[in-house]
C-alpha cells in the first residue's frame, strides 16, 4: 500500500513539474493568489481591522478566491463586475427594505417578495443578450445574489445599512487588491496571449504547407488551430478590459483578431481536407498527375511563404512586407497554370481516374486555400493600420529581388 502511495505521489510531482515547465506563469499566478489571500486574512489577525468589519471580512477572502484570474483582463473584468454589481444591488436592497418597512408588517413580505421576483427575473433575462452574456454575465449573477441576500436578511436585521456598508467595503478592498497584485506583479496580459495565439496559428498553417508529405508530425501542425475558437473569444473578451500595455493601446481593435482567427480556422478546415487527401493518395502516379504536380507544389510553397510572412509581421507588430503580395501573385499564377493544364489535358481513363481523384481534390483545395490566405492578408493589413503597427524598414536588396521575381513571372 505504501509503495502504491509513493508511486502516485511521484507521478503527481512529475505532472506538477511538467505543468510548471510548460508555462512558468502558472507558478507565479499561484504565488500571487497566495499573497492576496494572506493580505485579506489580516482582517482576522489584526484586532483593529477585525473590530471594524468583524465577520464581514470573510467577504474579502471570498472575493479574492472568485475574482483572481490567470490574466490581468480576467481579474479586472471580474473585479469591476463584482464591485459594480454589489454597489448597485446593495443600494437597491436598502431602498427595498425601507420601502417594505413603510408598508407595515403585513405589506413588507409582499413588497420584498415582489421586488426580488421582478429584479431577479429581469436580470436573468438580460443574461441572454449576447453583449451582456459576453462581458457582464458574472456581474449580473452577483447582482441577483447580493440583492436577494440584502433584501431578505434586511427583513430580519435591524442594521441593514451597516451590513451593506461592511460587505461592499470588504468586497471592494478584496477586488482592488486582486487587480493591483495582478497588474504589478508579473502580469499576464490576455491581449498579448491573444496576439501571440493568432500569429502562432498562422505560422502553424505555413508549417503544414511547407512540410514533406511523408513527415506525419508536421502534417498535424494545423490541428490546434481548429480548436482555438473558444480560447480566442475568451482572450478577446478579457483583453477588452485591460489597460494599455506594451504596444497595445487601451482601445486596441481586439475584434479584428477574431476576424483573422475565423479566416485562419476556415483555412485550417481546408488544410484538414488536404491532409486527408494526402493520407489517402494512391502511390501509383499516372501521366496526368505528373503534369499537375509541379504546379501544386509551387502553389503550396508560395502559399506557405505568404503565411509565414503574415505570421511574422503580426508577431512583430509591423505591417506585412511586399513579399506577401509577391508570393500570393506567384501562387495565383501557379493556380492559373494548373487550370490550363487540367483544361488542355486529355480525359483520363477509368483506371486512371480512380487514382487521380485525390490529386484533383488536392488541387481544388489548394486553390481555395490561396483565396483564404488572400482574405487573411487583407485582414492583417486592416489590423496593422487600425492598431498603428510600425512600418518595416525598406530593404533595398529585397526590393531588387522582388523586381527580378516580378520580371521573371511576367516573362
């Protein structure tokens, strides 16, 4: 039995070490939460603070536990939601209690019950509004809970104002402490994570397109892109609450990141189809496949170069270079060449047709991928302009190379 316990403890320790090595920020986050809870526990360790708030100090600790998020944006979002909702609900709860007292002992339960029903129903209905659900859902929940607690407990407590003041004060202290520690001690910015995630997803698509068909590890590089939608939306929502940091302004256009992410996922869906065709592609190669294969390879290489430059430009927060347009132009030229070959080629026999179907699908999917990359390029240009990204210094040697490529293409 002790041997099994030892094995489980060792496995848990290895897993914890792996989590810390994957993202050291997790360790710092755990330490920050410990610091915040320790500071809030001072309400009980120091008599002056305890006598000021008594048992209401527990709300400060509870606030830290539920408000402190991994990112700065998440902490600010929850802290402001909780503070504003508590303030509004406490004020309405006090007003409801005074209104109930004015109606006498018989009318008070009816008034309080009616107000709780109306406000809880209306507040719950607003949670179905997409904008409220996305940004203020936690605040609405706290509003319902706080109003009900203040109103109901106020019907039996003689010092409702004191109770509301103590709870509001301790909650604001707890929320402010969380936000201050989150911003000042090794901050984790949701906006930076979203920025890096989108740039990495673009580069993952480029990795697939430039990978060898036999390299199975690189052919799975697009899988993470397909499942990134939920994470992108959460990060964009939290980034909206964050202060200006680094190269990101307070009114940074975070919605444009979601637009780019949507285009990148659509491109990843096409690549998923392409991956399936590569896995099912017949080993037998006929004359028709030999004709169109160079054009398909050229399309894939040029598309990967365009994506690679888009991802690098986004990561470095600069405008994409002219190389993106050149690679897109080259890939479109290869697509036209491919279409001409397909139109001018003789109709394959039934025996050959069975083998070339995956190749035809690959060619069609590559053409669609180039269209999505073109849209992604336009979206990145729009983001670069509205976000105020820096212009890339002009490389005169690169300009000469670009001119030579254009002349070669036209000839």
